[in-house]
């Protein structure tokens, strides 16, 4: 039986094998994760179709795969033995040669990157195979030694392909001027490409304002416990207020909720708000659908669920498709002010920043208030400066007087 790559959507041309979770000869139970395939947007998981043995791998880690392309051969049937192998037909097993230890491709790659001698690593896999986890454990414990230095010519040729261990990379003497070269992940490369395209194809401009967060902070403090009790533990955060305020402002300024398609302007009659989420793999923007029809608790629930899925790498393409406007919160990392880049083909993105106590003039008196800078980046091809400023002022007014959100004032 052939294990094939999944069918990619039209927006994704191909993917690459990120990690094999089993090796040839391993018995794999039905619905067990076999391999992760990384695309420009998400990581797609491929599971075993039924109980059986992974015969051989056709696409190694790092190789490019097309939609429905065979990536491995799989033999259904068999039963797991004590060591996790299968009792089905025998499978050809790679054997060590010239003293080289039998290791998985991922283990060899990790050992090469760390410049470590793999012969000193004890294998815990089938038939003594050295797994990626074995190498990682050895690195953590420091129980393995570095490989002997190669000849100068060989060392010069290999210097660009090898990378130091984390200890060498972040420390060491001044004479060890090491560099670490790793390929971009598909997600990072895709983000980089889209951001450059957005700057090249849009007349992007940013306008700023500041908002007094005290009314919302007092509202949260006053009603937090009651809100959680009424909504099954959902906490009342800041983001739901910003989503609702942005949605109401978009109703008044349709151009900010529009997009440019060639020589046409597409005005969207719905409000799908993207919320930028930072993960270890890069920036992703899941979308809160029909935000105008959701209450604060429903918005908070969706954002929380998206955050958990993003950190676990479980976001699907359907979670990030579309979106008419984006909100990015750099304040959680301490950012005071920034100019967010448009998420094409959208024409507006709102940047939130850190809340800090600052002196403010209220009714002729200087008082200390928790203030936040807001930034709106917009496409000047479609949105005039007057509209952009008024849009941001509308958001500021609703946040400083949250009753305006409910009253749609």
C-alpha cells in the first residue's frame, strides 16, 4: 500500500517532509501519526490508514512532495511484538558498515549539525537504531564527544554545511567566531515573501493615536468574576473589545474593510477579523468569522482556541483563509510603537502596543492613566488619510467609552 501526500488546496503548490515519526520496519497502529508535511501555511499530519508495517520511506525529511505524491510504502496487517516491531513479513533492515552506527536520517542530521560523533550514542530503537531522541538526550547530558577534526580541505568544504551546538553558538571564547546556517521553514519563507510583496504592491502608510485604557481595565476588574461565572470560565480580555471596536468602525468606513483586485475594489459585506498569533514556527493569522454577530465571550473563546491550536501546530487552512481586516498585538512582547505591515490583499491592519502609565491631561488636570499607542497601517491607493484618521479615532472613542460599542454610537 502506498502512503501518499494529502491533497493540497489550490493555493498551495507543494510541501516538504518535516519529520517522520516512525522508521522502516516499525509496526504502526491505525490512526497513529506517521509524518508531518510542512506547507507554506500549515503543517499537515499524515496518519496510518490501518495497522501495519512501514516498509520503506520514499521521501526523506526535507524533500519536496507534491499533492498525492507517494511518500512511503506500507504493508497492512501484522502484530506488534515486544520491541514494537511487526510480526508480519520480514523487512529489509539496514546494517552498519565500516563501523558506522545504524541511525535514522533525523538522528544523523542532528548529530551532523552538532558536530558530534554518533558512534558514542546508545541506540534505543529497533535493532539498536539510534533515534533523534537518543542524540538529543546525549547532547543534553554531554555524554558524547565531538567528531575528530577533518583534514583542512575537507573541513573547509564542510564548514558551510555544519552548524555548532547550542552551547557553541551562544557561548565560547572570542576566538570561536562561529556562525549557524539553517534553512528557512516554509512558513517563515512564505511570511517573508508575503510581507515583501505587501510593501512592494501597496502604497502603505501608518497613522498613530493613543487610547486611555482605564475605562476598559475598570470594566474588566468590576465584572471579571461575574463574566467568568456566566460564560463557563471564559476570561474577559482586551482583544475582544478591540475586535468589537474594529468591527463597528469598519461598518462606518467600508473602504478599510475592502480589498483591491486588479482594477476593481471589492467591498466585503461581512467582518472576518484576523488576529495575528506568534508561534515558534512563525506568524500565523487565524480569522474570527462574522465578528459583528459575536459577543465578547464568543470572541474570547475563539481567540483562545486559535492560540492553543497555533502553539500545538494544529491550525488548519480553513482557520486562516480569508479575512477582511487584521489586528496585531505587539504589546504582549513589550512593544511601545510599531508600523504593522498589511496582510495582503487587505487594506488595513491595526497594531496594539504595550500599556504604560503616563501623564495625561483630563478636564484640565494632569493625571496618571494607563495609555496605549495604536497604529493603523493602510493602503493609500484606496484609503485617504482623512478616512484612516477618522477610523482610528472611532476605535479610540469606543475603547475609552465601551458603552458606545453596545449602543453602536
